[in-house]
C-alpha cells in the first residue's frame, strides 16, 4: 500500500510542477517599443510615429528626401516582422517592404526586407549584404 501512495504523490508532484512551469511560460515576452527616431548612421533614418505612421528620411549630401509611409510591427513572430507600406511616390509606390527585425538591445536592431505585393517575399533569414543596423537617436 505504501508503494501506491508514493507513486500517487510523485504523479501529483509532477502534475503540479508542469502546471507551475506552464504558468511561467504562458505569457509572451514584452515587445521592445519601436517608436521614435532611428538611424543607420549612413544617411537613412526612420521616424516611427503614433498610429502606425512613419517617415523615412534619406540623406543625399546636404539634401534630404522624406517619404511618408505606414508601418506594421509584429514582435510576437520570430523574427519580428516590420512591414513598411503606403508609399505615395518613388519606386516603392503601391508596394510594401516586407521585413524582419531583430533587436540587438533596446537601442539598436537589424532589419532586412524585400519589396513586393504579398508577404510571400518576406526574408526568412538575415542576409549580410541587405541587412541594415539601426540605432535609436536621442
């Protein structure tokens, strides 16, 4: 009779342990906020504004071209997804940049994307020759 009681206690303890473990891992990790100004330190900057609006600033010498756009950021995916769309002019008009984003820390991330009309073109991994690193501007 002692053996059955010991087996029952072990099973009970195992179930309780798994329940506690699942409670600890059920919540998603917090997302790093994407708002504010970011630069690649090579002439390009993003300004992520409230409501999914953004600006892309591209510097050519002393001149700056500014492109208004919209963004969708999904940090629940691995890697996180960042899509840029709503371009009103230029070669990206009517297209979307389907991107992946990976945080290095709270003040920098790397970004890779492909242009297209559907998310099928989204990169599945970072390619060194296309990936850009962005840094938070103060």
